[in-house]
C-alpha cells in the first residue's frame, strides 16, 4: 500500500530553501582553507567548481543532486567568487564527466557522510526513530520532519522521501501494536469482560454504558454531587484505575483515551480485539482520575455556596440582633433619664 506523505512535511527535504538570504549563503556556502585546498587540487575550472558544488550541496541539503549543476544561481555565484572564477559557463559539461562520481565518493569519505542503508547506522537510526514513536503519539508529518533533522545532524545521506515515509509509517505501526499488546496483556479476563460490556446498550436504555460514563454530571447541587459520587464508584468498580501502567508511555495512553472519548461506541466495537481492549483500558484508567476531579469540583461549588449562604444568614441575624440591642439600650436610657428628673 503506498504511503502518502504530507506535502508540508516535504518542505525543504533534499532541496535548497526557496529563499536564500545573505546570512544563509555566508554560513552554508563558505569554503574554509581546507576546503579550498581540496578544491584547487583539480586542474580545470569546471572540475573545481563542480567539486565545490558537491561539497556545499551535501552540507546544505544532506544529499547529492543527480545533476550537480542544478543548484540555485546565488549558490553558484557565491562559490565562483571564492574560487576567482569569472567565466559564467565554466560549469558547462561537468554533469557529463565521470569524474563527478569520484568527487562525490571522495567528499563522502573525507567528511564522514554515510549511506542510509549502511550498518550499523541504519539500525541505530531505526532504533532512534522507534523511541520517538514509542514515547509520544506524534503525527507522521512531525515524525518525518524529526527524522529529517536527525539524518542531517548525523551526516547520513538522505534517502528518497518515499523510503523515509514508509519507514516512519512502519515504525509508528509497530509502536502502536506493541502498546496495544502490552495494555491488553495487563487486563485480566474479568476486566476485559467488564470493558467489553461498556459498549453494549442495556435493555430499555438509549445509550451504552460507555456513553453514560463519558458524560460527567455538571449540576452544582447536592443531587449533582451524589450522581458524581455514584459515577466515581461505578468507574472504580471496573478496576482499570488500580492497574500500574507506569511502565508505559503516559502520552500514548492519553492519546488512546482521547480517541475513545471522541469515538462512537460502535466505532470502538469495530476495532480489532487487542486494540479495542487497549483503548477501553486506557480510557477507563484515566477516567478514574477525571471522575474524582469532577467530584472535587462539584464539592467545591456546592459547599462554597452553602458556606456563603450560611455566612449571609448569620450576617442578617446579626444585623437583627444589633437592631434589637439598640432599641433596648434606647429604652433603658430613656427610662433612666426619666427617673433622674423625678423629685
């Protein structure tokens, strides 16, 4: 099955940037003293310029072009200035010379570039790629770009984009299958049966148990708090939250849980048995924590309202008591003044 590569991931893969500014040209196209020494060992201007183009091309884009003369004009001009070559047609006919293959081999050996298929570099790169896919649920485009940067940093000559895209797809699939298998193996047969039952619609009901548990109670009342506690008890009764999944990547588990939360129960039922169990296990494992958080949130709102209501009633009662106290003091004061005027 062909692998479709996201055009955004290809970008500058094996190609020069569209816009070449002065800083980029000065950084990439600069030939040091050792580079100039190697270039000037060639006797003709076209072989000197061709060798320099090979060297700069592999440094800039990580591979050799089939036609080394097909480089942007600013790159060719920058190299010609450094080699004191003024003839605009000095490179004419270089792509037809057999010596250009020897130039690319010499540059590869002298500067430490390795073929993509050479071992142990291929194995080490595949192992690195697998670690990236295992630890996080990254998209194929993101993983493709990360692999591109890694190949450039390790001076591994870039393969064709379809070759790298197939490798990325195969590694992601292998990491996903391993995660599903380990999650399914962590669940006991009793837990698997309870998880599978979540996808069924009880008789007389309109939604499956999974759909019901996915909807948290949002009413900030005592009734809502009771329903949240009942939901938490039902989630805990499944037993998924008690499993120790610390040996598995948390981001991959969270990605599986998100998929379960956003999918219909019928979609989950159509998955393969191992992937279905793994997806439900990941979701119910994280649902235990989120259901507890829902209880705490509703508790804070409900008892905050009760506290504010009690405080308000206390303040009203206090105001009433102060009013009665003022009236009593006024009455006593009036009587004392009246008694003082008596003969």
